[in-house]
């Protein structure tokens, strides 16, 4: 069988833009920087850091990533409006390598009902915006939103016009996850045949997963000539999500003899990055999820285990190591030292500074007092939940009395980074409610609980529980995580994590208001 020539496909990660746009997936600046750092290690080609004009928070995130993350191209989305393009250019100014990504919808449905614009006007705005973006950035991408439902002949005209205006990459999104692989491949073949000035412009693909075909459609597009795939970690994104980065990258790698295409992704970072994004967003990966799910490499059936023992290739098309799952039989416990602990964290793909290792090791020792065997998933959970230590509040003590015959009672002792120490006792319907009320009253933060989820970190009776809570505060949604072998304590830690996020937001807001007041006073 003849082998096709290997060609390079660029991986454009939009976890921080399209992924973050999904309900419940919003991230703080600090979390976005953590994810961007992981994406750099993963060696993606482009990081879409946000939509700078969407809000001051988005602008700040794009700017911070642009100034702190080197290596990949840093990109900001912008509508075809001069104001958006200006915000994107300003936020990206510190980046060593940058891209402005402008978009406008092109399908008849969007033209008629959303934009109320004629075809010629859309082409004019698209081309003008690309030209404007090129004035501040050499690397400009254009997206024809809802391209898969756009008339192919009109789409070819739009693509030709934006290339003429200076776009180096043209993205063909399946915005509503409507297309199917053969049809989408035909669309790319059509564009290749009908856009006379395509030259070396990179055609890009961006698929949503409404019908569960985002990865298949992206693969069909690259088979038909696209050379950039837009995707997100764990496939997070609007509605059913986007094309999953780990799946599309591993499909190209595992079936290289079929596709003849490579990426620059360091696949051994896929699993740690997936865990980081799941932990930060609270969007847990199903156990049977391809490539990074807990069961992706577990062989349960006797006949499979027998085959695996004879030769792994009988039932395994990828090795766990290829995606960075380094499951070992090594179990740590009470007597394991700092050195063994550090080595294990490194094997698991974390590179922690001394301060982080010390904090995680203290947590590990506390856990080892309660739990005989500490598994890899426990260590991951300790490290991924370390942000809870960012304060200002720390839970020093939690006492719960609960039973079927009387109301539950919770007593919390908290300390604040400013030196205060507070105690609060409260009764509630159950132990979790009592603990949450005690925390709210002690900190004077009033929250509306919207969701409470518990997940077992490992198996076994002494397994740790990981609680994720989602709350509403002043119309905004916040999420917090907590882990413990006791799920009431895990819940209290998750709730305090949220209270800390709210408190940090209040502190930041107060500092900004002070700054503005000082600025106004100076200018009077
Ligand atoms: O789905 C979509 O069409 C998008 C564009 C803005 C690229 O996210
Ligand atoms: Zn999208």
C-alpha cells in the first residue's frame, strides 16, 4: 500500500474563547493563565485567548496571555467592527507572535434574520475588516460564521475577497454542528476548485458537536485539504461543544498511514491538560470518553485481558503513555517521603515549583493520615485543587453533628489572611446545608446554591470525594471545588472556595474603584 506524503496540520486551540463561552465554563484570569501555560507545553500552534472586545475581563485575559505566554501564536477574536479590531490589536500588542481573527456570518439564515444585510454588504465589511486588521497585525484569520449552511458559490466569493484583502487563514465553521463528513469534504473540495486566488492560504475547519460529528467532520475537512483544525480541550464549548482536541490529534497520529498528516502536539501532555481543564471548569470528562476518559485504557472483559497479556496490540491501538497517562502500580502512603512524592508528581506530568510541592506534600501527608493508600488520582486531585489555597479565607476547623432525629448543627472556625479568626455555629436541615450556612454567616457572603455534584476521585471505601458547587452571586455564576475523604468537608471546602472567589472579586473591584476615584480626584 502506498503511503501518502506527510503534511503538517496546525492545531488552533479555542478552549479559552469558544470553550469558555459555554455555560458554566467561565474561568478566572489566573485559571486562564494556567490553561494557557498548559497549552504552551502541549505545543499547540495557536491559542485563541479570548474575544478582547467582549468585556474588560476578556481584554485583560488576552493581554495577560499575550504578555506571559511565548511560543504559540496568541489570537483574539473580533467582529467585523473597527472598535473590536482596535481592542484586539491593543490586547495583543505585547505578544511576540499574534493573530487577529475576524468573523461575520455568511449563511442566508444569518443574513436574513440576524444581520439583515445583503450579500454584497457582507463581502464589503469582511474585506474592509481584514484590511483594517492587517494594518496592526500581519497574521489575520477570517471566519465565515455558519459557512456549512452558506451557498457554496457565495462562500467562494467571500473567501476570495478576504484573501484579496490580506487574510492568511480562512476558516470554514460548521457553527451549528449540522454538516456530515462527506458533504463537508465536498465543500472544501469545492472551495479549492472555485477560489482562484487560494494560493498558499491556509484553509481552516471549526466544528461544533450538535450531532456528535465534530471530530469526524474535522477529519473529513483535513482529508479534503484543510490544514488547520480549531478545537478545544475535552471538546468543551457552546451547546454540545466543539471538536475535541485530544481526539482529533490522536486520530491523526494513530491513523497516520491513512491521513498522511501530522501535528506538532506533544501528545504526552494531553491527559494532564485534560485533567487541568476538567478541574478548572468543573466539566468532568465521562469515564468512557475517547483518549482521556478513566476507562479509555481499562480492559475489563476476560477475553480482552487475556489478549492484552499476550500482546498489548491485540486490543490497544494507542498506549496510555502516548497520551500522558502514566498509571503505575506504585501506591504512596503514610511513610512515603517528599522525594518519592515529587517524583510521582513529575511522572504524572506536573512540574511544580518548591512552594507548590511543599503545599501539595503537606496536603498529601494530611490525606495519608486518613487514607491507607494514595493513588495517582488522589495526587492529581490534591494538585489540581491547590487553587483553593489562594484565600483569603482558610477553613481551620469544621464540626458537624447530624442524625435523623434532630436538626444538623455545624460549627466552623475560619481564619482570614488579614489576621481575623472567626467562629460560627448554625443549625440546618442537613449537615451540608448547616455547613454552608455557617460559612455564609461567618464571611457575610450571601450565595444562591445552583448545583452540587459529588464525584469519587478513586475507588474503595476510603476514597476521596470531590465536590463541585455552582452558585450565583449578584447575578454572576461562580464555581468551586473541594476534596476530602469526608464529603461534608469536601462540600464545605468547595463552598469556601466559592466564597474566596467572590471575596477576591470584591477586593479587586474595590481596588479598581479606589484607583478610579484617585484618578478622578487628580484630574479635577
Ligand atoms: O462557531 C463559530 O462559527 C465560531 C466562529 C466565531 C469562528 O465560533
Ligand atoms: Zn464556534
